C-alpha cells in the first residue's frame, strides 16, 4: 500500500515498472473523463478499473473506521 497524494510522487521514486506506468498515466490524464470499465495500460500487467456508483445518504450511512499500525 502506498499512502500519500499522487502529486507528492514521481515515477522515478519507484523501482517497479508497473507502478511507474500507473503513476505516469494517472498524473497525465483526467481520470473522471475516462469511460467506466477496464482500461489496459500495459496489457494484463497494469490496468485501470474506472467505476461509478451512487453512495448512501449521510443519514443512512454507518461510520467506518480502520486501525492503522506502522511496523
């Protein structure tokens, strides 16, 4: 898992070619303008799955929390 803002990273910060490919793509495209569905960036190695949904009304939603531990 990578935690941070996309704008904080450069592709060269990562040794993984797949992460470099994904990061370069998301930094250079308007993701909301892409069609819904699977978009191959590098065959089956790297792909983007654009989804859309309608969330619950705030009054109908439950609070969700996650424990975060380092190490």
